[in-house]
C-alpha cells in the first residue's frame, strides 16, 4: 500500500470482528513499531500482547471504571454512551510500555522529559499504519489508570503503560473524521 494512502485511509476502529489475528501478522506490526525513531536510539518501548479473554475482561473493567470517573469529573455527555465493548471484542490488544529512563538528553531539561513518550508515540503510529496496510484496523486507547494497568499486565513500577492498541478486522465501515486545512495549522518563518 502506498504510504500516503495508508496515512489518509487509516481510521480509529471501535467495533471489531472476533476473527483471530495470525501471530506472524502481530510480529510484523511489532517489527514496524521498532523501526520508529527514538532519542539516542534508546528504543524505550516494550510490548505486552494480550489475546487472553480474562485479561481483556480486566482491561474492559478498568476502562469502564475510568469512563465513569471521567464522566463524573467532566460532565461530558458523550462519555455516558461511549461503549468500551471493543476492549472485549478486539482479538488482540497490544500494550505499549515506555521506559522513562530511556528518554535522551531531555532528562536534563527544565520542562521535564518526554522523549520516551514521543518515541513510543512514533512506534504506535507505525503500528497503526502497518496494521492498516495488512488489512487490519486499530485503536489507540488511553482511558485507563497507569497503576491499575501495571497490575493487570504485570508491569514493574519503573515502567509506564502508555497506550493499549486494539487490533482486528473492522466490524463495519469506519466513518471518516475530517481534518482542518494545513494552512490553518501552519505558519512559515521565511
Ligand atoms: C494519544 C491518543 C489517545 C487516544 N485515546 C483514545 C481513547 O482513549 N479512546 C478512543 O476511543 N480513542 C482514542 N484515540 C483516538 C482518537 O479519538 C482518534 O485518533 C481521533 O478521533 C481521530 O480519528 P481517526 O484516528 O479515525 O483519524 C486516541 C488518540 C491518540 C493520538
């Protein structure tokens, strides 16, 4: 698939078919992740691949707990009807874990370090594009408490679960989401 087509056509999916994803496909998606850039090539990512039903159920419960908390905190109506069933139905959920120690020179900067998170985000985008190119859909999910997710996935306190990537075949057509014009978002300093 042509790269620009993949970037334009990839869409977040919140409705998956139960069809299994082959291990070779998962491995290709993980390999794509590892070709992302990172500060000092520190490769601050690790992955936990979840296909187990009980583990997915625990992730769903944690998502629900956070959804209810966020609804109460924000009052945002959409959270009332936002279904997290995709956390149960996605055949694969890959957790992307970041290592805050592998963050590069920004560890000495006043603003604090975000290099490891930026690198993990680049890895995640590679995963989305690779999945899309192989006929799968995906979702970048972040509505969870890090401490709770560490417990569910068995992650040491020194590392940070940054995102859950749901993967599978889409259960229906994905609605296009518009983008603003580039010129609205850009200034040139010439
Ligand atoms: C950092 C980040 C966090 C996100 N967290 C969530 C999430 O918790 N739940 C969700 O349904 N979508 C989440 N998304 C997906 C966005 O809602 C989605 O990318 C956006 O609406 C644009 O739609 P598109 O991906 O189809 O282009 C997240 C995306 C990013 C980049």
